[in-house]
C-alpha cells in the first residue's frame, strides 16, 4: 500500500513538473525570450513527442520570432501524426490566416471546436487559442475573436491568459473606443494572477497611446515589481526613456538591465537597441558598427528595421550614398506598411543626395497619405512645409500648405493670404489670384486680399490692357485705396502703392489725366511725404491740360495728357 502511495505521488509530481515546465516556456515567450522558450518546449517534446500543448506553444514561439515557415512545418508534421488534435488544428489555422486563407482557417477553427466540445461546452483552451490567432493575424476576424474569448472566460474565469488575450482583442478591434474594455480585462488578468507581469505592460501600452507618461512609467515599474526577470518590461521601459523622456542615461541603465534578464538569448536585439542609443548620442560610428553587426549576424533573415536604423545612422554621419542604399533596402523589404516618419527619412536622404524639390515633395505626400489621423497628418505636412521653406523650395512649400488647408476639417480662410503669396512667389500667379479671390469673399473689409490680388494681376498683364486682368487690377487697387483711407498709418504702404498703380494706368493707358490726378491726390492724402507721389504731382502741376478730358480717357479739343508717367513700382 505504501508503495502504491509513493507511486501515485511520483506520478502527480511528474505531472506538476510538466505543467510548470510548460508555463515556464510560456513565461519566456511572453517576456520575448524566444530562445529560452524554444528550448523549454523542445525539451518537453523530447520527453514526449505527442505533447500537443508543447507543440502548439513551440509553434507560437516560431510565429512570434517571425519564423512562420518553421511553425508551418511543425504543425503539419504534428497533424500528420495526429490529425484530430484540436489545439494543433488551431495552430495550423493560425498559419492559414497569416497566409490570407481566411475561409480555410475558419473551417479549421470550427472543426477544432467540434472535436473538443463536451457536454459542458467548448474547450476554453481551444477557444483561447482561436482568439489569440485572430488577434495576431492581420486578416483575423476580431469580432469572432472577442466572441470566442468571452466564451472561454465564462468557461474558465480564473484563467489570466484568456483575460489578457481578450484585452488584446478589444484593443485591436476598437482602437480608441476599445481602450476601456481592454483595460478592464488587463486588470482582471492581473487580479487573477498577481504574479503575471504581462498585463501591466499592456496597460502601459494603452496609456502610451494617450501620452499619459506618468501612468506608463507606473505600470512598467509595476510589471518589474511583480516579476523582476520580465524582459519585455525593461524593453518597453528602455523605449519610454529613449523616446518619451529622451533620458539616454536612464535608457542605457535600463538596457543593461534588459540584457541581464536575457541569458542565453540571441544578442542581435541587444546590439540593435545599442545602435539606437548610439545614434541618439550622435555617435554615428558606434551606431553603424552595432547595426551592421546585426545585419551580418541575421543574414537573409535580417529585419527591415535594421536597414532603417542604418539609414538614420549614415544620414547622421553625412554619408548619403550608404544612407540611400539602406533606406531603399528598407522600403523594398518592409511588408507591414510605412509610417509618415519613414517617408520623411527617405526625403531627407534623397535631398542630401541631390534629389529635386519635386521628387522630395512626392515622398512627403506619400508620407501624409500613410497617416489616417487628421491632426497627425496635418502635423506631418506642416513639418514638410517648414522643411521646404528651409530648402527654399517655394513651389513645394506652397503646394504643401495648400494641401494642409484642404486637409483640415474646418480650414480658416485667413490662411489663404500667406498661401497665395507663396504661390505668387513661386510664379503660379493664377493659383494665387484664385486664392485671394476666395479670401476677399470671406473678408470683404480686409485690405490684404485686394492688395495682393491687385499685385498679382499687375504681373499677369504687364501691358495693363488685357481682360479680365485689367478689370480685376483696377477693382482690387480701388478697394485697397478705399480701405487704406480708413487707417492711413497702418495701411500707408499698400494705399500709396495702389494710388501709384491707378495714377499710372489712367495717365499712360487711358489718357485720362483728371482721373490720374484724382488718384494721385488720394495717395498723397494717405501719405503726404511719399517722394514718388510728390514727384509725379510736380510734373502734373507744371504741365497744364490741353483740352477737357472725360472719364474713360476721351478728350475734347486737340490735346493729349501733358504728363507722361512711367508705370509705378509694383513693390510695397
């Protein structure tokens, strides 16, 4: 009897050891210690090749380290040996989702549920795996994921991993709106298992999107307090100090702690992070050396982000040739899409290499198109416009600021003045004229639109004889002169310029000395010290009129205007 008891005790101890080893592997996986996770699951499979749990999680480890082919081969081999194991079927369906074979995956998910279903209902482990797969895959059905994970949590309410995955599903399903439900389930996961550090990292990620940095720091520190060996918490804390705080001393200290939790792990991630740190310190050679070592170590499996890091580093060093080689490689290899900052990087590299303003403009427009949030799109385009300003790419600055205006939900027409001026400086006079016209409609009592529209139409028709330019020129300058008279000190320059234009036109083009003289006097009324107006008045006063003139330039008698004036300056 005693022997029997010892035997049973041994069985239970071994079963518990197996469960602990499986959980140990899962802990390594969640901490992003992929090599340790892989070794743990492989040891379990070496002891029992039919261990479905170890097979499933080994496949998940391969997927998390972006080795989808290894996961595919693993699940296919396991299914060939045991085609009816529900958990392995879910793993295979996960692969099908990643291959964009959505219907095949859904059928396999449902088959797994059917095979694992008991009188009590669906197996929560299978439901959880289905939810995890649909959250992870780009083509996953998030509504389906939430449904299955809610069912799993009802079946197994004390399972922290299910609560964590449900939080992930809500966060991804409803960005912004799903934050509340995600937070609730992350907190639940932490309550179910107080030693589970991962939920706090996920909560920190929620607050990071809201830029609530104090709460980000609080939750990352909580994760470390709960599990001082949880590598992922140090990883996120490194980037908190690196990006949010730009405290590179703290970032380096945290990076060293991160490395300390990763015994036996691949060191390429450590070198990549050190490359970023060196870049931030403007130690370009260090940044390049570290990133190049990562590229060499990873060979054909090098991730696109390494090329991007090298592009940034070579750009900082001023080596535009190598920067271009690496940024082009990044854009060729990245399959998950690009951020606006990626296009900004490419634009800066190409500019340094001698690209035209037009080519660089196209890159910034692509970058703006990659952002779906209006305000961040506007912020990015504003940086682009400022960049073109520093590079004296006036046409591209004008186009970008006009694009910004049209992107805003409720643009302010007041901004059209500066945009129109830019277009006029870039030589696109008709575009400038159209914007000033819109401004004048919105602000009929403002002088600026009329003044600038008069200047643009003066440039559009230097002969002052072609319609519709001449009519617009006259109307704009007359309105400018009238508004200037209401505040002579403030609008002196614009008012006197309008008077000079009108005086010159009526004297030289229309031969109407009376009208010319009248506008001359209006200009002097605004600024009696204006030397150009005073000089013209002296000419008029010294040469009397020969014949009586009527408005419109016709005369009675035999004479012509006695004063011949050159066109006024078009400078204010």
